[in-house]
């Protein structure tokens, strides 16, 4: 039996586009004499469809897509993911289903049982868990159909669910397991995924065909990396990361085992490719081509510009230099050099006149109070207005250049440098931004060396340095990682050897700046815990603030 | 038996504050010889604690609070809501529990079974549902302990769950039902709540003591309205809305029935009081006293200012008039009149100089393109910078003045008039903003009549009117209500008699402006479907856009 797996880049609610992609993949599979083709989870409507699932019309469109695919299934088995209606009045109105099509009709539907509801996932918001389990009979084989999380309770030290769907399906003696996934990227996810799949193979002794999405949906990035695992636990194949791909496998070959193909999983390279994918799909799926960003000469905007250039082409990235009276000469020079290295268009618009105009109108109302963060923010916000004006006039999407460390502690100006339609490196700690810069420069100096080596500064007052108000980034990032990614409380972090007062101060900064992050652009997610939909915190809260 | 119900205004993560409130209430109850006192759901930590629940330290602090309350339970039964740990490794790590304390110790813990995971609720993100049910034995009575949603599967045409906890508890023949709730306000919620409670009384024939929170946590507002219902279905008592209250009831009196006390539930009055509560608690719980807002002479900023004055006192609301070359004389006059009517401090800061300064720097880059929304946005953003500068200098929180209709269709400037730490009327359709204005003026003309009667305009270009680009608000609001509150798709809305093209245009506007709402302040929630945490939509999506 020949099994095709189709790792595709879907688009939420683009039923026609998704259908056409699947039809093309079916053609490819047929041309290679595949008996069966498998698509990803909720492939008709894209993932995550979020509250569009509450619209009957949206579900009807998903169903129409399944019915259209069924017509193509006369000579090939098709397994597609789609929301389906729960006919029982009690419980949620929908299921998240894997649907087996053959002979021109729907032959079997297996609902998802384990509904991820944590981090960025909200599936129990919409779906009823499966309570019945069976296998698909196809050309003399029995197939266990699972959807994403269904296999993730195995190989997990702290399982989130009290049941495992494959335990139930085992009673029907399946020959192999298919898993339809929409499992988002983080820089450790490919390793974790292989660990979980191998744990399933070990537990059930069955080969697995695991089909993931590729491409990004706003902040959520799918890396692909679909897997075929032999019963001996060897990785028969791993599909490329961040790319669409259709490949066909002979089941007998997979059964044999002995082949182990793996791709490199280097953290910074993966983050780079994920962000490039994230930018490209954000623009492509929204129908935009051109980006704009402020280039300060610092490392954050330099790395953001480089990533945007890789995603959209440098000719589509408009850099704007907006020096103030506090900008150093080298800042302007470094920014210009970067734009020239890439061949990006750039404009220079000094903000002193605008700043003076604001101060002229405001100083009488400031009642003689001294220069403070207010005046710093006016500079950052003047730049925000300029960037948004150019964005509005020319239709470029403004990219936000804040990194995760400064977003965490609120070291940024709301409606100023925190402007932008998409946060490019908002899930990358400052220490990793440096590593990304080196990675980008691995073959030639694209980001000027001085941008990387000079001490970070917001340049909003004379001789300002980040280190005036923040601890060094190595320490800061370690504490933030413990608090944000590892959800460790103050006592546990202090026990790791950090200064008690420093930990209290940083955790407080994180919490009292929740109001700023609430109003930030979606953040391309590359870690296991990004700001945004995956980390939901009260604004009005007293704990650690 | 005397039962006290304590309807309190908790504060998320303010363990000491919450504990002290509960200790005070226990004193009051003891002074009235109560046998038992009941608090709300998750009263130790406040509701919704969101991802703070993922911190062991946060749970430990909740447990410490329960243990401290247990010490007070030597002579009075105490029922408190708190997160508790799930000792079983499989499943979620926590339960949402009602804990019965007596004789100085924890006597019984009943976990919540039905975990709301829809709209603003994310409980399955954190909690394992209860699988065991029992009753509390106390002074010869058997008490069925339920938590909020546990009773909401009854009286519901489309029940969300396949089980009802009280069905299980019925086997133990309870004498009465206690429900610990944290059930947020919307302007129909008090009616719905009574409907659901009566359906439970009818189904089980038992009296109910229903204890809700009062007060607001960021966008979520709790109206209180706790209820005591007799077995005959009469409302023995309904506690006040939006206020803390401790009341003691003699069980025998409740059993008798025949008394029916209800409060008026007038939509606009409830919305008014809810928003005033929301503003007051947002400021109070964050430790702020003073607000700032831009006053345009239009109805949205006038109503926002009036609500802020009611919440914080007019002396704490700084109004800023920022006329441009497009502002009409009456706008400035109307705005001044409002400030004078309330005795609010106000400043006038014209923006023409600032606008000219931006245009001076930008016009060469605009390449001769005509005046369009870009220049309109520069005006709105200049005002945003001024307001934020005053906010930064003096520590006033900026109030956002956008209404729900304009937020829905994106009729507002991101980082301009969409600035602000809290959206006051972002869940109030324009037609209801007018009704609110009339309600505010019911005793005297506080909002100038001209502000209410003149045609709405953003005044960002000569002779601009909202009706130039939007349908009349009556029609717009009806279509939006069908789409947003009723989640009806285009076909169903058109079937109600609306123009096909208009419906398509409005739904498209709603969807393509998701990126703007993503970056908006939290919106005080007064309807059944507010923008923000209760409505989760993809930004990158093709459906209806």
C-alpha cells in the first residue's frame, strides 16, 4: 500500500484556496500511484480558526469542502481534517474530526478525543471530545486515525488527560497509525515531537504517519517536519521544515525499518527560518507586499530588517531613520550602512522639529516639571506617528522591532516603538537577538559589526544605556526565562542563585507592564511561551506586582 | 440554621486583601449568630486568575489563605472557593473547589465539574473536572455544594455538558444547594441567572443559596445580585447590584417561601452602573486616582467623561480639548460646557502647529499624493501623543472613548483616538451611547443637548460626517448585533431583510479590522459578547474578508 502525506500551508477561512491545494496534492499522489493521501488537522478551514467556528456558515463551508474532496476519492483514499457537527444536543456543538473518504463518499469519521486547552490552544472552547473509537478498514489494512493531541498523552511525564485514544483503538488491532496534526513550532518542538512519536511507537508497536501543517497563521508558525516512523522506532522520513511537500511511502518499506533520516535542529537557525516564514505568510495571506520599519542603528531594528528582507525581498522593506538630538552619529551611520548592505530603500526624517513642536505646546502644561520618561516617550511616539503616516500613505505594514526582554520588563513606549502590525522578534530574548545577528552575518557582514558590539541604548536622553536601568541581559534573560517559560515563582528563582531584590524587581516589572503587552501587535511565536494568546495574564492583579 | 452569604469584591492575587475582607465578613456573620458563611468562587485568589494559576507559588498562597480561614471556623462553618491541587498525575494539575471548613479544619472539598470554556472563560485550561460528588453534613442538614457553572446545564436549551453534578448529588438527598459563583455581568445576565436558578429549583425541589462576586477585574465586571430562592421558586432575596453585602438568612424562613423580592433590571441603568464600577475598580485596584481623556464635543467622549466623573469624582478627570483646523466652534464650546457642567479641570491644546510640523517633515516624502486618511490619522495621533504625554507627566490613566460600533468597523485611528489604558464604552453600540447620554441627563442637562443632537463627526476633514462612510447607526448596530452577539453569518443576516451588499461590506469591515482591535485597551464588558478576551478571531483569515 502506498501512502501519501501532504504537508501543506493552509489559510484560515480560505476554503477555496485550501481546497485547491488539496486537489493539487491529490493529483500528485495519484500520479505516484498512491492508495491513500493524508492531510493535516482542520485542513478544510485552516488552524486555528478560533471563534469563526461559532458560525454555522463557516462549518457549512468546511462541510462543502469535504464533500467536494469526497468526489475525488473514487480511486484514492483521502483522509482530511475538518470540524463536524455534534448531532447530540448535550455537549459542545462540534467535533474536531479526521474524515476518511473513499469511493466518492464519507466512509468513516473519527473525532479527536484529547482537546488541547493550554498555551495558545483553546479546543475545548469549541469541541466535544470523542467518546467512541474504531479503526478504518482499507484494502485489507486497519488504520487507527488520530488527531494531533490524541497521541500526546504518551511519553509525557505529567499527562494532561486521563485517557489515551490509542489504548481504545488497540482493541481493534490496527496495522498502522495516522495522525493529522496542526502542531505549532517552537525551537525545541521538533525534538519533542520525535520523542512523543517514538514513545507511541514503543507503546503500541505500530508504524506512524504523522502529517503536520507548514506555514504561519498570524503569530502561530507551523514548521512541518511531518514524520514517518517504522515499528522499530527509526525515523523512516522527516519532511522539510517550513515548506510544503507531498511524499509517497510504500508501507512495506516503512514496516522494514532500519532507515533513520533526521534533519539538523539548531536553535538559532530554526528561529531564523520560523520568523522568515512568519513574516512572509503574514504579508502574503493578508495580501500585502511591503514592510516599513524604523532603523535606529541598534541591533533589534537591524535584525528585524534583515529578517524582513529575507522574507519579502530587501526592495520591499522601507527603512526610516529618525534621528533626534540624542542620536549618536554612529547610529545614523550604522543604520545607513545596513540599508546599503541590503540594498533596501531608506529615508531619513529627523524628529527634532516635531519634538520641539510638541514641547512648545506642552511645556506650559508641564508646570516646570523636569525632563523625564514623558519627554523620552514623546520622541518614541513622534517616530511612531511618522512610521504610521508612511505606512498609511503607501500601504506598507509597520514591523515592530521590540525584543522579548524589553517587552517583558516594559522597556519600550506604548504607541511609540511598540507600534507595528506584527512583532517580529518579540519572542526572542535580547541574548538570542545577538545570536541571530551573528547567524545572519555568518557568510558576510550584512549587519554592521558596530551595531552588534556597541552597548545597547534607546538614545532617548544624553548618554543613555540600557544597562542604566536594567541588569545585564545575560542575567535578565535567565530570570525572565525561569519566570515566563518555566513558570517558576520568586522563591524557586532565588533558590537558583539569583539576587532576591533583583528577582522581585524584575517579576514586578513583568507584571505591572501587562497593560502594555495587552496592546502590542501579535508576536511571532518561536518559544514554548510567547507573549500574546499563549500567555494570558490579568492586568488588574496584585500578585508579585 | 442561619446562613450568611458574603457578596464581596475580591482582587486577583491580593491574598491579604481578600483574606481580610473574608475575615471581616466572618465577624459580621458571627455577630448575627450565623451557623454558616458562604463566599464566592475562587475567593482566595480572585477571579479570573488566568495563567497565574500555573505558578505553584500562587496556589500555595491560595492554600495558605484557606488554612488561615480554617482557624476561624471553630464556631462557624465557612465555605470558601479556592484552587486546589489534583493529587493524580493524569489530568490537569488543579481543581476549582468549594471547601467546607468547620471546627478549625477542612472537612470536605467538592470540586467543580462543569468548567466553562467559552466567551471570556478558560477554565478547562487549568482545571480537571470533578468526577466524585457528595454532600456536606452540617448540624443535621445535608448540603449540596456546587460551583458556578455546575448548575448552568439546567434550564439551557443547548446544554454544553453531558452531565449535571446535582443529578449525582441527588442520590445523597441534600436539604439545600449552595452555589459559589463568579458570574460576570452583562445587561441581560440578572434575568438569565434567575431563569437558571429557578430551573434548578424546579428540577430538584431544593432551596438555593447563590453567592456571586461584586466589583470588576480589568474588563470583567461582577454585578453581585446574589440570590436566595425558596423551594416554591420564589426569590426570597436578591442582593444589590455592584455592591458588597453580607446578609444572614434563617433556613426555615427560606423553606417557607412566599416572599418574592426583585430589583429593577433596566438595560441602560445597569450598563451605566456596570461601567462606573468597572472604571472605579480598574483605577482602585491598580492604585490610580486620576483619569485623563480627550474631549471633542462629541457624544462618545462626553459620555465617557460623565461615566469617569461618576466613578472617580469630576475633580479627578482631566479633560483635554485639542481642536484642529477642522474642528467646528460648537465642538469646542460643547466640550467646554460639559467640563464646566461637571466642574472638571480642562486644558485646551490646539494641534495645528504639531500637525503642520509633521506635514513639514513628511510632505516631501508623500510624493505629491493627495490628502487622505493618512492626514486624518496624523491629527488623531498627534492628539494621542499629547494625551499620553500628560498621562505620563501627571500619572493619569488615559481613557479610551471609542464606542462598539466604530470599534467593530475600524472607524478609528490606531495609536490615535484608539489610545488609552481602558476602553470605557467599547462594548456599547452607538445607539446605546445616545441612550446612556439621555440617562445621564435624566435629572439635569449635564451633557450639552447639542452634543447629543448634532450629527456624529470625527472632524478630521472639512464637513466630515460619520454618515459619509457608514450607514446610519440604527442599521449598522442591528447588523453588528446579529453578527457579533448572535454569531449569525451573512446569509442569515440578509434573510432578516438587510441589504446584501451592505451586509457583505460591514462584515468585511469587521473582519479586516481585527488587527486594530487586537491592539486596543481592555474593553469593559457589558454585553454577552464584547471585543477582547471573549471574542477571539484570527487576524490572518480569509473568511468574509
